[in-house]
C-alpha cells in the first residue's frame, strides 16, 4: 500500500487486513452525566479490537434524554429533564451493553473562587452570567486533571483544550450567559477550585 503523506516522499507501509467479526465482549463508554439543554456522546468499544458490529440503541426514559444522533457505534443524546435513564446497545447477534446516564440541572457560578467535586468519569456543567462586561478567566489549579470546555455561542458547539493544566480567558458581555463544562476522565473523584 502506498501512503501519500503530501510531501515529496511516498512511503510503503504494512497494513493488516482482517475480516470483521462480532464482539466477544463490548461496553459503552462516555460521560456519565448530561445536563438539561446540553448533549453527551456515548460510544461502543469491544474485544477483539478488530471486531466491527453495528448496534441498535434504546433509551429507557425518552422523557429524560432525546436522541440527537444515532450511529452504528456512537450516539449523541440531548438532556431534556432531570433524572436517570438507561442507554442500551444491542448487537445483531443479540448481545447487550447498558449504561446509566444521569441528567442534572446546570449549576451557576458566582464571581468568587469555589471548590467543586466531580465524581470519577462524570462532568460538571455550570453557567456564568457577568454583571459587568469584561475579560473573565476560568482556571484549573495544577493538581486538576480534567478537561475544560466552553460553549461557543456563535458556532453552537463546545470548544475544548486538549491539555490537562490550563486556564481560559474570554471576553464577555454583561448579561450574556456562558456555559463551562469540566470533564473528569479519571477513575477517581477530583475536587478543583
């Protein structure tokens, strides 16, 4: 196989090709928390790693979340109301995996520093509406190992930094609400200020 890497050199690479097989085992991964009027993505992973099997998605309580997108291995859900729902993925061969998803109300931040605790594998979404226009910054201390995302009102999507230790500044207008999401991807609870 010739790989064109868009420079002057073509490289020959060895690629293994295997027939896709059904999953021996599979599971659903994603953020365990969604917020009202926000979305969350879930994805199927399985073994063996070269398995490829489409899944059908079902939601136990469609009053809690609405399906925005449903694909062969991923789903995007939109939080409609506070509560808990079970998301189930079923393969053509009849295997199932379940995932419990909590939908919460967004919390409101004040202007003073505050500590928040984020359970393992979950996120916290907060809103902030400044009384004065100006440049505001959200920072995470050096001990924080979680992702930080901002809702981009103009683009209608989440913007994130891929690193772990950062702060982010944004010019804000008085009365304009910003949404901020902290994602704890670790397998332990974290408290950040």
